[in-house]
C-alpha cells in the first residue's frame, strides 16, 4: 500500500553533503508536481537543500540576518516557507 497522497505536500530536506546541480548558483530550492512518483497521481514536492553549503545566507534571510543565530537552519526554514506558499 502506498501512503503518498495527492492531497499533501512533501519536502525533501538534504544534508550538507548532498549536491544538486544549480543549487545556490541558480536556485535555493525548488518545487514541482510529479506524475512519476505514484502512477495516476500528481504528487507535489519541494527540494530544500542545506543552505550552509555555499548559499549566500543574506540573500535567503534578508537584511535582518539569522533570527536564531543558525543561518543554515533559518535559511532552510525560509526556503520551505517560500516553497509552501507557491503551491
């Protein structure tokens, strides 16, 4: 039985040693629908990379910086929030 549902959003969170071509140079994360994950279903997902792997955190977090003094975690949260609002 498959527990994935088209009524949910899924986030793929990666560790700092995971590389995705274009991450931090072309995008900070991405979201997309997929029909290839579950046959006959459109599954919505977002990839959120570890923002400490070279991203300019000031671009992700803005002028206020890291509210929790953890730019990686705060950057990841900011990317997740932005991706979820675009769905």
